[in-house]
């Protein structure tokens, strides 16, 4: 929930994104995790992405490559639900993909999405 939340908050959370996060939390039974993610972000909103990046790198950076790619794809797909991905969101995903050593996979995902 932190990953999705911090990407959506990167440019300012709109109502559609808020609704999507809440529905995702309900679907996953992760309401407490969403509440925690929102508190994490609110604690220092201006630095929340970098703080989350550090936290996520410590927790996800050593996951299997397939799992890391899956998390990036999940965020890409969530952002695409609104029909576009902002430059700020893409920048955030690229930073995480670089940290997690899955940049090429993100680029392939973007290219395949553009071709379809």
C-alpha cells in the first residue's frame, strides 16, 4: 500500500486515486496498511517519497526479480487506470526501478503498452 500511495501522492493525490487506493485496500484486506501508509506520508509530506524509497529499498530491494518487476507493473497498471501516467509518476517509478535493478523491464512494459 505504501508503494501505490507514495506514487499517487508524488504529484498530489486526486479523488480518483484516493478511491482506487481505498478499493485496493478493501480488496486486499489491507485497510490498516493503507492507514499506516497515509500516516507515513503525512508525517513529512515533502520528503515522503524519498523516505518511502529508502523504506521500500530496505524491504523490497532483495526480493526476487519477478516480484520486484511485479510491484513496478502493479503501480504502472494502477496509474494507467486513469488513462495516463504523469511525468512525475513515471519519474518516481523509474527511480524505484533503478534502485531495484529492473529498469529494462519497466522500459519494456512502457514500450509494450505504447504499442498496444
